C-alpha cells in the first residue's frame, strides 16, 4: 500500500502517465496495421497517417474554424461557471429555493438540444449568441447541481462545532460548507469542460458560417473522411486540454485536501 501511494505521488509530480500514453499509441498502431492489411478504403476508415496528413494539409482552415469554436465554448463555459456557482450556492443555502428550481433544471436536461438549438437561432439570429446559449445549457447543470450537492452533504459535525462557538449561519456556510464543497464543484466543472466544445460543435451543426461543426458537416457531405477524423481529433484534443486546465486549477485550490478530487 505504501509503495502504491509513493508511485501515485511520483506520477502526479511528473505530470505524465506513461501507461495512458503507451495504451493510446498501441491503439493507433493497431488501427494503422488493420487499415493497411485489410486495405480499407479511405472514405470508410482513414489510417492515422492519413489523418495526420489532413491535419498538416488543412491546418490553416482548421485553425480558423477552431478559433471560432473555442471562443463560443469559452464564453458559454464562463457564463455557466458564474451562474452555476451562484445558483448552486443559493440551492445549497436555501432549501426552499432548491426545492423550487431543481425539478426545472432536471426538465431542461430532458429536452434534446437538437430541438432547442434551432429555436435559439430563430430567436437570436445566426450570430455567436445562440452557440453560447447552447454551451451554457450543456455546462450549467453539472456545475450547479454538483456544487449544491456538495454544500448539502458537507460535514454536519463542523457545523455543530461552529454553532457552539457562536458563529452565524452564513459564517458557518462560508467557513465550513463552501470549502468542503469545492471538490464537488470541480467534479461538475470537469464534466462541463468536456461537454463545452461538443456543445459548441452541436450548435454549429444547426446554423453557422464557421466553426469545427461547420467543417465537419462539409467534410461529411464531400466524403472526406480523413478531414472528418482530423476535425474530431481537434475536438477531442481541445476537450482534453480544457479538462486538464480544470484539473490543474483544482489541484491548486484543493491542494490541502486528501486527493483533490482525482479518481486515479
């Protein structure tokens, strides 16, 4: 057990998990070998080498589309963090408010975004605002709900101790419950970060002039499967980068806690 904990600490200090990298490379090698040996047509399944060639050959176009999608995802995620934190805090502090709004939040998650996205375009036009709203709809729920759950499930023993010391309800909430709920908040933020780029791409499918979603639809219609996979690779990469940024911020904020919210 001691040796395992030391290995985990070494891995966190180095910041590189070679097991994950090695497994990913193995999958790419198997993919390349299968495509070459089976002589799979490119329009069905391009090889990793062909995808890299598309990334290099179309890097300027992909960069232009990527900047648009990143802007939409960043603004939507930022809005969801601000409002999600405020609403989550209110739900954790006011039980009546939580009972009123929580069912509404659940209902919003049951409505398909393919239905909402066209409505947002009809209401707000074809600009960037509908895309930001879609990203917000995707990211808001996990942030607000997990933060509220963390506030509700905090250690009641600390609350009782602070009450004995004469602390007010808000002071107990601020000193005890909010710090204990931070791992919950960052767990929801990690989920939101991985969904942010996907939400922006989904909104671009419905109506946009630029963005990775637009590039994806054009690549599908022209049967450029290699370009399609290159687009997907960028989406995955951006989502991983956002996730790692949130994870790094979490480790800085929650560094005094046992595991900082990490699951491995």
